[in-house]
C-alpha cells in the first residue's frame, strides 16, 4: 500500500503498472520493478494469477497507480483488488489506461 509520504516523492527509478487477474475473475492494479517476479507472490496451488497487461516502465508509477485506483474505486474490493463484474468494456478501459502510460 502507498502511504502519503511516498506518493508525494518523485520516483527515482522506473516501475511498471500492471493488471493481474485471479482465477476468480478479480483484478489487481499494482506496481512493481518486475511484474513477472511479483506475480509469483500471488500464485499458489489454490489460486492461479495471470498477467493481463503492464505498462512500459515509468517514473511516475505510484502516481499512475493511485490515479487508477481512484478512477475505478467503484469496483474496489480492497487491497488493490477490483471486481469489474466481467464487464469487458471496463476491463478494456483499464487495460488501455495502463498500456497508454508514459
């Protein structure tokens, strides 16, 4: 989770904004230095999480992540996870928002 002090500091390294999808069709919007390694933390025998998409590496990843969390807050189920109710239009909007980050 992002605390207010870290979100106000300029990023010194580039990070990726990613969208993960769980077997139960819940989505996680997060940031990582390496989403392909990060995803391993969520995979276990009872849950298989897949990478849906990720941005290019960006300096403002924290700001972008926070903005996406706010934009899609109506779908939030806590801890950076979202239930988009299988609404393909919303899911495609999230993907485009992430893929368009610079």
